[in-house]
C-alpha cells in the first residue's frame, strides 16, 4: 500500500476514457469492411445453389474469409468484437444470422430443383441485408454504449 490517498475520481475518469477509446475504435466503421463483409455473405448465400462440392466450398471459403476479415479488423483497431454484445446490438446480429439461414436454405432449394439462377437475386438480397445490418449494428452499438455511461 502506498501512503498517498487514492484518487477515485481520477481512476473513474481513466475507466471512462478507456470505454470511450474502445467504443470509438469499434464504432468507427469502415465502408470497405462493410462491402467486403457483404460480398462474402452474398457468395456464401448464392453458393448454396451450386452443385456439391462447390456449395461446401462457398460455405467453408466464406467462413474462412469472415475469419480473416475479423482478424484483420481486430489487428487494425486493436479491439476484437464478435457482434454479440451489447444486448440490442446482439439482436441485430442474430436477426441477420437468421435471415442468412433462410436465404441459404432457399438458395440450396432452388439449386437442387434446377433453378440455380434464382441464387443471384438471393445473393443480392444477402448483400443488401448484410450491408444494412452492418451499418445498423454500428449505430445500435454506439447508441447503447453511450447510453450506458
């Protein structure tokens, strides 16, 4: 223990400054990131209409690309975020995941019924949904973390 009295206000100010730093790094957003993210999502969805093993390659390659994108963003910002917190932002991510599941099943269905061209509009829907939800997630994240102060 030191002989100096503890300065709780200074410590709280440091904690607040750290929270601001993390929030600003995470919520800065990047259109390049969003475009790449949305493109990967579109390929994964539309790729489900392809015959095996190409549909599996679309899924596996997309998952690998998502992982590399996440890693690159974490290296760039110094903050690793999964998208599942805070609470309201989690619902944006989960809704997007549910939409992707439906779109992937639809693409798989049309691909097996000999109508693979329908995968193109499904991929476009996935691209637009990923882009919109990515931007929405950033706004919700920023609003929720600012409200928690």
